[in-house]
C-alpha cells in the first residue's frame, strides 16, 4: 500500500494501481486489517480520479466510507488522541467524495434528471460526514438514532428550504433543497482560510455591544455569498422557514444576523439549525400540556478554579417563564442541583426544561458543562443521563433552553457540541446561545419567545423569529430598551433540531 502511495505521488498510476489493489486484496482477506482496508480503498479512489475514471473513483470512495462505518465503533472506544486522528482521517475522505460528486453535478445541465440525483448523492456523503463528526465528538457512548426518510419528509414542509454547506480547501459548496425535490448548488469561491477569517470577523463584530452603530458590511458580504444566489428560488417556492445544516466554522455564527442591505435575514424568514435531518424528530409541539421546569443561578460561582460572574437578571427571567405556563416550577441557586433536577423530572412531566446559567462549550466534550448551584457542574454526560430516562415519556422532551451558553470565536469543534445538544439531551429541540448576554435583554427575548410559542399554529422557529424581531424593532418603540436592537443582544439565540 505504501509502495502504491509512492507511485501515486510520482504520477505512475499503473504501478500505483497494481500495488494498491494488492494491498486492498490482502487487507480484505484479514478481518483484523480492516483499519488499513479503508486506506487502500481511499487510495484506489484517488488513483482512479487522477486517471479520470470517475465512476470507479466514486465506487472506491463509497467502499472506503462503508468500511469506516463498520469499524467506527471500535475506533471510538480507543483513546481520545486516536479519536482525534480518526476525525482527521474521516474529514478528507468524505470531503474528497463530496467534492467529486459536486464537480460531476456541475458538468450536468441544471434541468437534467441526473443533476438533482448527483446533488442528492453529494448531500448523502456530506450528511454521513456530519454524523461521523458528531459521534466522534460525543464519544463511544453516543448512539445516534436515525429518523427514517419518510419521517424526514414529514418534517420538511412545503414552505421550508434546507441549506447544507460543505467547506473544501479551495471553495465552499452551498446546496439548497427546495420543495418537490428541487435542489440547487452554488459555490463560495474563496479558500477555506479566507472564509474562516471572514466568519470570525463577522462573529466578533456581532458580539461588540460597545459599537453603538453596528457595522453591517460583514453581514451583507456573507449574505451575498450564502443567501443571495438562491433568493429567486426561495421567492418562487414561497419559502417561510430556512433550516441550516452547517459545516465547520459556519456552525459558530447565527444565520439570523445576515443582512440583505435592507433588513436582517430573520426579518424575512424563520430560521433553525440542525446537525442532520436524520437526527431531527418530526413530532409537532403539543401546546395543551406545556409546563416548564426552570433552573437558574444568580450568584457568582467557581468551578475547577474558573470564576463565573453573577447573573443578576436570571431570577426575573425565570419568573417570567414560570408565569407563562401554569404548573411550572423554579429551582434557583442552591436548589439547582443534579439531584433536585432528577427528582423533579421523576415526579412530574415537564415538556420544557429552561436552564439559565453559565454554559461552556469546548472543543473537548469533557470540558463542556453547565454551572449549577453550590459551585458544581453538569456535564453533557450528566445531562444525558438525567434527561434521557424521562424524555421518552409522552409530552416530555419538547424543548431544552440554555440561555447563557458560550462558545469561543473560531472554535468550530465547540460549536459542533452545541449543534448536537438536542441529540445528546434526547429532546426534540434546543434553544441555546452562541455567546452569553448577561443582560435583561435575555429575559425580554425569552418572555416573547414563550408568549409566541403558546399561540396555536406558531412554530418554534416562528416564535423565536417574532421575539428577535421585537428586539430589532425596539429602536422604533419605547416598549423595550432600544439598545437591544444591536445584534449582540438577539443574534446569539439559535433554535437547534425540530423547528415545528
């Protein structure tokens, strides 16, 4: 196999093919050599592609991914450093196949029957990558329960468009799935490093509350790249909701804050994000039995030597939530412990779990946690163990709200953990923040969100949209502090998972 690689590097493709096929055959005869089998299948794909034999290249790539899927569970049980190697290995393999499929689609007429089929195959490859990344992040004990295609079709309604992204080294593909099976592909023609810098600049600008006059230019530039090429299709299909399945650094920014030159994207569309449609439960919200278990922390805390500031407006936030739903309950400060949380969930069905406390999302899942009372913490494992047992009960597990979370600028792996929080917690949807806004604005937004959610026929995505618009429009009204119109206050809140 290594000899095959040397010949491949020298562009001696016939010898490369001969040695790689021998390596593939030998590894395939030995069940304990599966960890090298995918490498030689991958290498065959690269050689076939270099020879211009795209059909054989695609088949070899698909075989490599199938082999990886077979051994993924064993690799996930391995040491953490090996898991990082696994992540670095699967990324380029999936991306090379996705790139090959997208390039094949580019050569086809957009009105041909083969065009949407090729894009669908590319989307399946991208989705496979997203699932592998998520399982790798959460570790060997994370079983991903996939939704059937029939139920995915139930989830994506007539007025919904799904945006999927795939970041390649030289450019980024944006694929949009529209109603009736229509699919469109456009490219962002900048390299991945330039895109990363642009994304990070946009995110830093969003967080700068001290900028009285918010600079719209980065938001408008990203709108031109991501949304503008598809606006005519969105209008003709009368789209009302946009769902984003993001890749890499794109997970770290809120699409709601993109700007078309006249208004923010969330002023036109309801917006949600999900790590994969196959992980999104299509169950509609039951408004008849909504009640909330609200937990929060107002005091200063210290966890693992790290200090966390007091959240002075949390108590008013939780009171506002509790008054909206009869039968709700609040656990504050020293009452907010894992034990009390488990007790309450065991005694009473709470469709909504609202947690207002510092949350830290890190590239390492073990360093991802929520701060609880008595200077303690709730890890993702704790959260899953506590919620998963009750989330399968009827009318439970509808929504997990985390209103003071934080992911670092530029940390797309931490954002991956946030993107998968609904999956990890076993709930239909999560409302979470990309950065912490320790201000009364959170209480205002949360109150509006739940007031909207109680209205018949209003989806979770539409409820969030209306709440964010209320803050955006604060400049024109005396009802809410007009400084909250700045994106720093409303943009960090994203809806993850089921948007119905």
